C-alpha cells in the first residue's frame, strides 16, 4: 500500500509540475515562445540534479505568477543529446538563461528556491532602457559604466530589433538604452545609429568619448564590435 501511495504521489506531482519539459524535437520552437526563460540541463542519474529538483519546482511555481511571468524549463540530456551538445553542456545540472529564443547568459545565482526566484526577478526587467527625453539620456550617460545607446527614427525597424537582441545577450556586461525621441536624436546628432559611450573616468581630450558602429547590422557583428571596444 505504501508503495502504491508513493507512486500516486509521484505521478500527481509530475502531472502538476510547473517546470516545462523541452526535447530535441521542440526546443527551438518552444524556447522562442518566451521573452525570458531559465533552462536546466540535467541527467536523471545526477545527484545534484535530484537535490535541485524540488527547489527548481518551487521556484517555477512562484515565478509563474510573477509580473511578468518567468517560466522555468528543463532538458533531459540523456534523451536530448543534440540540444545539450549545441549549448555546450558538459556537467549537470547546467542552468542557462534565454531571451527571445536565443541564449543570453549562464545562470550564476543560487540553487535554492528563494535564491532562484530573486535572481530571475532581477533579470525580468527590460535589458535596454527607453530614453524618452534628453534628461533621461543625460542621466544614463552620467553613470560610471560603459553605455550603449541605439538611436532610431523608427522604434520598430530591423536595426532596432537587432539592437534589442544584442541588449538581451549582453545586458550583464553593458548598460543599454534606446530612443526614438526627436529631441534626443537632435541633441546627440545620431539617427539610426548604435553608439558606444566611454565611462566618464576614461574620457580624455585625446580620444573620442563615443564610438559609432558602422559595420553590418547583425547580432554577431555588433556583439563582436562591442567586445573589442570595451
């Protein structure tokens, strides 16, 4: 009887799971459905994975009701080897954050429920800040860090969408902002441009404090350019 009850409890908990399960056959399509998602790559025999499982489940249930919701998913690497190989998984559990269907960053937070919840809540905000006026831009550029601003006449252009993907992928390394405000475009003299600004501590009269991107408008090229100029 105890064995039957235990089995029923296991089946019930599995059916009620708030952790999404992805496989080789549906990973690409399903990951693209979510603006932000945390994915655990695991192996059923892994002791650390078993220890993480109830914490991960609790976090998934809580984050499902976050505003905005942050889904958690998992991939069994013994059954979906191609997906795990594609993302360079070499140990278990490996956790990665994806944005808009693309890998964004390695998860670097705690492995217990409350810590996972808090960590992912900090990632749920926009990766690029909208600058609605000149004051917003001046405040953004007054920070001590490198800053990247996308200046767009059309906020829905292909360049602006590419810029957002770059921001999604690099927001832990750089501060990003974007604007379609005519006042800001006129103030800084850029239209449909991506500009990297040096932090104030590095600015001097011998070098420009800003650098405009002039290469092909692809995510890879822009990321490479930013990495080479920081």
